[in-house]
C-alpha cells in the first residue's frame, strides 16, 4: 500500500542559505554537514562552514543543507527561538551536460514536522507538501510551491519533484530529480541528524546543568536547584 501524507503549511519567511554553494564535480552525491555560524574550540571563528548533500542528475540538481534557528536574548539573559530552523532543499535546472543554471534555483524549506514526514517514509511510501510563502499576507496565493516525494513501484528509489507557480510572473517551473534508495538513505540519515539542531535542542542540551537528579543535592552546605519541568516528567 502507498501511504500518502499531505501537509499544508505556511512559509512566512524565506530562509536563504548564507552564501552560494560551489559544486565542482558531476557526481550523484557528495557530503553533508551543518551550514551556519561556525565555531572553534573557544566557541568562536572567523569563518563560516558551507557544506551540503548534493545529487546531480540529467535534468536538475538537488541540494540539502540545514539552516539553524535564530535566537533572541531576553532581559533576563535567557535565549528563546525567534525563527525556527529548517532543512533547505535547493533545486537547480540543468542547462547542458554537467552544467546547471544556479541563477534559476528554487528553494523549499522543510519544517521540523515535514522533516519528520520525510524521515518516516518507507520504500513504498510517498508524501507531498504545499507552501504558500506569502500566506497570511495580502500576497497570499500569488506564489505556490508543491514538493512531491514519490516512491518507485519497484522500491528502488524515489522521484523528488518541485513545482513552483508564480501568478505574478505567470510562470510555472518544474524540477524533477530521481533519487536512488542509497541517496535517499543518506537524505534520511542527514535529516535525522539535523532535526534537533534546527529545533535548537542542541543549544538547549549544551546548557543543561550537569548532574541533574530527582532530588536536590547538598553541595558546600547549600542545596543545588533541580529543573522543575524535568522533575515533573521523571515523576510521572
């Protein structure tokens, strides 16, 4: 049986990648890592890291890279997520053998829930997502994006396609990228790795007090505080 998941979500803001990605070789896949603020042992660096998982095919290329969330610092000094992260899919049309028109790329930002749908796909499952970048504004409906991931009947891979309809320019663009089972396995693994990072949970866990337990411990004659939310979850 083919399970079809249809999710309608709004994309309030575009999530541009930080700089252009260079692709020097014609191959079916390369590598994946985070693409965001870089870091060093001391927590700072003068450089950014740009790396993606790239799939080059005859009619188009598909690139995946995570875009981390942004945080706002409150007066208390605490940080809250002001813009959620995404996994960015970038489609680029081919203009010849091993040549792609990077100026005509189209992007589709997968939210955490949509990443979950992609990760949960089996060899005979398919899913489809719809985005309106201008939803909840006066420009709603002018640009519509549809991402489809359909499995091959023989279970050997998927067909990933993006359709972008621009009513303002009266254009309709279609991108089709066949993905092998091995390439899709890399996509799922990479998205699984990126998921807690685009949610900001990696930042949360890095700030988690060490040695948090069910009861308060006495250190130096004073009791150490336990995070109430964690205590409640443990006791249930």
